[in-house]
């Protein structure tokens, strides 16, 4: 199961995406194992379905009618155990940038399977704020302005005089 | 004496009548006795009767005499007593008159003495009251002057004290108002500062959110993440 889990999580960076992918995987595998209708739906494949194909035939071959539910249940259980890094952004990132960002964070923060929980807060102006294990820290432009409020005001007042 | 005679006469009359009736009854009773004896008895009876009548006439005349005598004596006594009474009464009247005149004289003297005493008392009283009035007036005047002095002193003290208090309270009030104004000013400045910052933030959020390119935004995000990495926020 660990091997399967590693394969899934390696290129899945957000908690939302992980849950979505597991749901699609469950749907796909159930249909594959118990019906013949998968081929019909291949035409409607989305990005997530493409992700399933990217997992390879060896990955899919490890599921059979006997272990499919137990393996999927274990994966979902593992998902619920994940503690995500909540990241507040001022704007909505494209999917490819989310992947880059997730990858960057995993490498730079030294957390191989770190999942992101992305939230949007336009009041941050720019940059981001983070919440990790219940601790919030603001690294945004808004916070920078707040921190330099006095200097900003002083410079403002020079114009007022 | 006038009251004694008629009862005596009446007593005799009754006695005579009773004897007569007795005799007559005896005659009727002894009618059957002998005429001699009757005659004798009749003679005796006549004698007795004659003697009784004679005796009664004597008694009657005596009693009349006595009664007349008594009446005359009593009349004489009454006149004498009346005269004595008159004399005594006159004497009493005289005594009373002298006593009354004496009493009147004494009363007059007492009244005149009382009037004199009263008038002197009234004069003294008047004099005393005048003196007392003067004394009271002087005392009252002194007291009023003293009170006025005290009042003046107290009033000046009070005015001075109130002036000091008023000045102090005004100064305190002024200080408080100045502090209030200063506090209000600071609050307003703080509010203005906050508003300026909020305006700036809002403006930046509105303007930069649209103006910043994706690359700029990503640069800012990675810059923030670099900082978090430096701080070892995710450990």
C-alpha cells in the first residue's frame, strides 16, 4: 500500500486535489473491476483522469476485486491523517503554478509528503500567509505595510505639510 | 297669758257639761227610787250644781282677771322690750356706722397708699424698662456690630476660599479638558493613521491586485516562503 500511496501523493500537492483524485480513482477502479464501461468514458477524460493514466499499468494492475475496497479505504484513511500547510494567497493560482509551488515547498521545507490547503484572501495584497499546526504567520504585503506603518505614515505626512 | 285662759274656760265648760249629763243619767237610772231620796238627791244635786256654777263663775272671773292682768303685763313687757330693742338697734346702727366709717377711712387710706405704691412701682418700672431698653439696645447694637464684623470676616474668608477653590477647580477642569483634548487628538490621529493605512492597503489591494503580473505575484509569494523557510516556520 505504501508504494501505491507514494505514487499517488508524489505529484499531488493540495489536500483538495488529493481527495478529488482518490474519488476519481475509486470511481475508475470500481468501473474497471466490475463493469466494462470504462472504455466509453475514456473520451471524457479530464486532467485528473489523465493523471490516472500517468500512474501506469503496473499501478492499476495491483488492484483487483478482492483488495480494491480495502486499499482505497486505507488511502482515504491516510488522507484524513494528513496535516496540511494552509497557505493564504491574494489571488488564484493556475494549476501548473500550484504544482510548482507544492514541489518547491516540499523541497525547501524538507517535507516529502507535505500537502497544501490553499485559501484566498485578496486583502493580503501580495505574498502569502501560512498556518502550520495551528500557528498563523503572515508574510504578506499587507503585513509588511502594517509593520512599516509608522514609516509609511511619516512619509505620508511629509506630503501633507 | 292670752293663750292660757280659753283652754281653762273650755275645760270648765266641758266638766260642767259632763257633770250635767251624768246627773241626768243618774236621775233616769234611779227614777224608780224613792221620791224622797230623789228629792234629797235632787236638792243635793241642785246644791252641787249651784256650788259648781258658783265655783266655775268664781274661777271664770278669776281667770278673766288673771288673763286681763297677764295681757296687760305682757303688753307692758312687749313695749318695754320694743323700746330696749330699738335702743339696742340704734346703738348697733351707731356702732356699725362708726365701724363702717372707720373701715371706709382705712380702706381709703389703704387705697391711696396702694395707689401711691403702685404709681411709684409703675414709675420704677418705667424707669427700669427705659434703662433695660437702653441696655438692651446697646447690647443689641454691640452684638449686631460684632456679628457684622464676623460676617464680614467670614464673607471675605469665604470669598477668598471660593475664589481659590474656583480657580483650582477651573485649573483642574482646564487640565482635564486639555488632557481630554490631547487624548481625543491622539485618538483621532491614531484613527486617521489607521484610516490612511487602511486606505493605502485597500488602494494597493485594488490597484496592485490588477496591476501586478502573475510573475510579480509569484515572486512575492516565493519571497514570503523564503522568509518562512528562513524562520523555519514549518519544521
